[in-house]
C-alpha cells in the first residue's frame, strides 16, 4: 500500500463528512454514526506552527475570532448534480423537514404519509350489532373479497410483469425517507404482533406486511426509470432499500445484485455493505464477490469485516487489518475487528487485551461487548465480568449487549434461571440479536430443557446461518437425545463453517462411530488431528483449556483413531496409533539430518524419542495411561513379555491404571518365571 499522506487524510475526511450528512438526511443513523467515527479516527491535520499574533495566550485571539464571519453549515441542502432532482428537493424542503421530524419522533406512519397518500379510513356510522348477534357476510361480498385476494396473490408473484409506477413524483431523497419509514413501521408492527419469547404461540413466522407493498412500488419506479432512460441519475439509496426488501423476502441472489448496485452508486452507506455481507454463506462466496466490488477504501473495509464474520483469522486478513490501522489509527471499529479475529482464532488472552484497551479509550461504547463477556466467561474471570456488567448497566441497561453481559455473569455463577431471564430481555429488545439466542440455548442445555434449547438454536440459525456455535449446539442437543443422525447433520454444518476447528471434527467422528460407520469416523478424527495444528489449543465455548503446547498432537484424538482401527480388526494400525498417543507425553519429534525414518507404517505418526528437560509434551494423562495399558496387553498377546512388562511397570509408577497394571505385572512375572524353569 502506498504511503498515506496528509492530503489523503484530508480528502478522506471531507468525503466521510459529506457522506455522514447524506446518511443523516435519510435517517440512516447507524451508517452515519459508523462513517462519522471513521472520519474522527483519521490523523488530525497539521496546520503548522502558530504565529505570534495567533498564539493561545494572545489577547488578539478573541478579537480575530470575532472578526471572522461564521458561515453556518447547511444541514439539509441539495447536493444532487441532477437539476431535476435539485429542483424537486428544493420544492419539498418544508415537507421533508416535517417528515424527518416525524421520523425522529418514531412516528413512521405519519412520516410516510407526508409524501405517499394513504387511503382514508372509513368510519362506520350505522348502529353496531348487538354482542350476541353474529355478522354473516353476504355472498356477493365474500366473492368480491375472494377476487381481491386472488388479485393480490397474482401481484405478489415474482414472475408477473412489473406494475405501473403508482408513486407520486418525488425526489429520490424524499421517496427513500417515505418508503424507509413505511418499512420501519412494518417492522414495528411485526414486533408488536410477535408473542412472548419462546412462548406457546411464538412460532417466529410473523412477517413485515409492508414488504410486498414497498417491493412492488420500487419495482414499478425502477421500471419507469429504465423505460425513460434515466437510470444514470439513480443515487443508490433506493437500490439499497429494494435489496433490503428482497433479502427479507428470501430472494437472496436478486438482493445481492441490487445491493451491489447500491454500493457502486454510493459506497459510503455502511448499512448496504452489512446487508451484502449477511448474504454470504462461505468464504468462497466472498472470493467470488470480490471481482464485482468497487475499488475503494470501503471495499477494503468490507472485505476485512466479511472475512472476520466468516471466521477467517489468517495472516492475510491480519495484514489487511494492519494496513487499515495505519490509515485509521484510533478507530474503535478496527480495534473491535482485531479483537474478534483473535477471538475466532481462540487466542482469548490477546482478544481480552484488545477489548480491554478499547474499553479504556471508549468506556461507553457497548458495541460487541457481548463477545468480550463471552471471552471473560471462557477464561473464568469473574471479577472482570462483574466489572463489565456494572459498567454496561450504568451506561445503558436497556441495550441487548448489556442484558447479554449480565446474563453471562449469572451463567458463570451457575444461576441459569437468571441468565435465561436476561437473555430473554435482550431478545425482547431486539429479536435478531444473535448472541442472546445462542447463549440462551446453552443455558437450556444446562437446565436439561432440550426442547427449548433446540428452539433457541434454530432461531439463532434463522438469524445468522453462519453461526457455527448454534449448529454445534443443535448437534450436542440431539446427541443428548441419542438422535445421532440428526446430530451428525448439524455437526457437519458446524464443521463446514469451521473446517480448522478440531472440536467440530471430533464431534463428527464421534457421531459416525455411533451410527456404525467406522471408516468415515476415522477420516473425521484424522481431520481433527490436522485441524488441531492450525490453532493453539485453548478453551472454546463450553470447554476447558487442554494445556497443550503448539506442535503436540491431541492424545485423545490419536487414542480414538486407534480404537476405531481396533474395532475394524486392523490391530497393527491400532498399535501404531497407540504408540503415537504415548509419544505425546514427551513432545514432538525433532527432525535431524540423521533421522530419515521418522514415520511409521501406513503414514501414521511415529513415537517420539527422548524428552529431556526442554520437553514440551503433555506428560502422563489418563488418555496416555489407557493407551499404555492397551499396548501392554497387546504386547502380552503377541508374546513380547519383556516389552509388556516395561509398559506395565511404567504404569505402576506414574500411571492412572495402577491396580490393573499391578495385576498384569504379577501375571507377567509368573509367566516369565515359569518360562525360565
């Protein structure tokens, strides 16, 4: 990347400030907040040394400031290059200000009604029927309603021709504000119509009823613009709204194309980038999308964010992050991305340190602090989690992040009912808050409520199908219910999202073994063996630290592979993997020029030799003791009594299977004495 100069910083700052104003004018406040934070994180301009006349303590400073005319910034001015758009925006200014004031007061229906005419409500003036009388619709009215319903269904078909543009002639800014307000009004009614979280009537199937109306209106508007040849004048805002509506309606490929149009026309709408990222299922999808992205700084930031969301904690992604941090050295967003990359790579200490550093500079920024609470939970740092919960509560107790943090604290102290209560509260505030659904599923598993756990995990998957924790949780829950084929399916989905996480493949291998497919189980366990070398083994959610050092193969994985080979009758392979299991006590094999034959038969790892004081092995564990006992019995059955005696004697000194080892030693000693006689 070329050197970032002061002129580049000033140019970015001016561009971001203008983009922030445009997002605020259209009430996209999350995008405006994000772009404003990015503009603030740029290096400050260096105006050079001050002259004696303008020194800080100079008495002429106030006089000079008073003599400089203050030019008020026009917050709502037309910046459109299209003269027709500029004329419409000028004519609509009063109505636009009224509509925006309604929007800011969250009166979305009134905001939309300023620009889009509504059908008058007909108030009946006839005498209402008595409470006991039943109103029966006439046959003619029933037929008319049936025809209207069929016509509505016909209009909703995706293959039907685009309707005529029924929208009034408005500027794109006013039209976006009106339709976006209508969309939010539908979302508000959807939340009001939804039942209690996981209640008896909460099916999660309540839809935004405004989506079809907005979609058909925009479809007609775009069709009219295309027929008139005025597509070049589109600004990208309505494209974003149409892509959002299509994404909510599960038309994901069409939504992706419209969102791409939006970011090409106006690349500084971060909400459009977020919606585009939500449509990506795998890292391959992101790689295919890269060629279609615009070539600017926003595409680079999006690539970093999408890679993090897809759990790509690679050196290339970290290098990309470092390059962006040189441009935006104080960005909270980039600090958060770094912390999440460490979190996905299971480097919890580094992730905790990064979050702590961000918390020092921005103590009231609650964004993504729910992930920080997960890290503190895994590390069992109860005082730090308690402090974080108090800080978040004092900042805003009605934020979903705050409720999740408090819920994690109660989960850590084993008060699972209170934890569920706070996770429910988070979902009441925001039903699409992913962490709350997944963590509530974990709590229901702890409470042995498998039905509620499954429903919580399913809702998490509906919110974000890239959440491997929810897929893994579903697999765990079905495994508890001994429905191993179901568990296998969900474990495979989790492994596809986290192909370099050994825990995912271990679960897949265990399920294959349970359903009687040992060969597939061996392949899965070997994938776990390879995946374990990508990450330094640490505690993942719901697990504990293994205490292993980098370069050590997992003894439990090797032991399970050996048992599977034993089940298939391949005893030589089983013995080879048992030897490898014992070898992990002393550490990895150090290659040297004189070591040419370091691998056993069949491509299996060989037993490490030597350890010394600098050994980095696992030491004696329950798993290695069981492997040593298996080998002792195996050597005994093969007639290698001396080798069996050595293994059994080692178990007697520092093993876990001491009593069984002593019995084996007595048996071996008797046989060896009889052999001498």
